[in-house]
């Protein structure tokens, strides 16, 4: 597959472990490097439908964040387990004094906001369905248990559960849940060791954004069950001179998977 052949994987050492980074494009690309951060129970493949096009415009770096995917687990706390390993490996891989810009999805949006206040030189943010808002959610139902099915090798039933969970939380309709989405979601869930929900669910995003003076684009799907987009536009964007908002129609939480062309276009326009 072209996507898998066209990038480089770096296992960047940190402490006694490493953070796995996927690099698309090269340093000859004009402009500021773009980092993409995935969501909770995710991996770099949350951006599977975006990296190829974005790398035509930017030098793109996408990690498996610490405690997810192929990256090491360091600590259960946000600072020691997530922010410090990311800052350290960004500086080693891209350069300590290099300017960067970040797009973060879901929990990755919450992490991006923290990084913007922890590492100098982050020039712009785009937050897609960001966690940490502390506002009302619109759940469709309780997520289904899958670990016993995985442990016992019940693959067919496991895929059914993964498909149902994608509908309950990530995508707006069953007909958009294809085999790729199920495979990405299952692989990511199995590999997840960092527990993001207890950290992001109580809130804290607004405070991080208040401390960051750079431009912020906030994107939500019309049917995102993790929030109420109109409420967050009022709470987080209205009357904030450095913030902009987009609500993408006819999509759920995983906006960049459901409507990659529209999201890619927004991100290219924003970061360029």
C-alpha cells in the first residue's frame, strides 16, 4: 500500500523506553512541520486518511503517543507519562529550537493544548473534537466489553463489538464503518495502556487555551457524541480573538476519517 511504503518510522528513545514516530514527506517541504496527535484508545492511524494528502503540503510527524500503539508506557500521570516524553522526543527528532504546529484529535487535542504551554515554538493549533472540555456529552449508549472476546480468540464476535463501539462513539452511521475502521480501532484498543479518560473527562482544556496566545482552530462533527458543538463554540470560541470554529455537517466524532477531503482542506488552509 502506498501509504505504508511512503513514510519512515523512528523509535525515539526517552528514559528507559521510546516513542514511535511516523514521518511523512521531508524537510525540503516549505513551511513549519506539522504534528498530528491521535485520540484516546487510538494510534497514529487515526490519521490514516489524512497523512498522505497533508504530506504534500507539510513535513508531517505522527506519533503513537506514549502508552499507545507501539510506544512505551512511561507513567499514568499526564505530565510524566505523556507531555514530558512527547516534548523530549519532539526536540530530539525535529529540533529543540524548531517551530512546529499541531493538530490534535480528541484526547490528542487536550494533549496539544498542554504541549502548547510546555514547549516554546508551537505556532498554531487545530483541535478536532477535543477532549477536556468538561461540557455536556450526548452518549448513544454504553460501550460494549471486548477484552474477554479478544483473549479467547472470538474474532467474529470481537469485530461485531468493535463495529458497534465505533457507532456508539466514533462514527455517525453504520454504513461508514468499513473494515479499515474496524481494524484500526481494534488494533488501537488492544495496544492502549495509557488511560486518558480519568485525565481529560474532568476538564481543563479551557484553562490551557486561555494560557496560549497563538491561533487555534476548533473543529467538531455535527453529530459528535462526546460534546455539544454549539455549546463549545459559545464557551471556547466566541469573543476569543485568536480562535476560530468549524462544525462539519453529517459526521460524528472521528471527523477526519468520515470526511477526510473536507478536513484535509481545512487543515491545509489553516496551517499554511
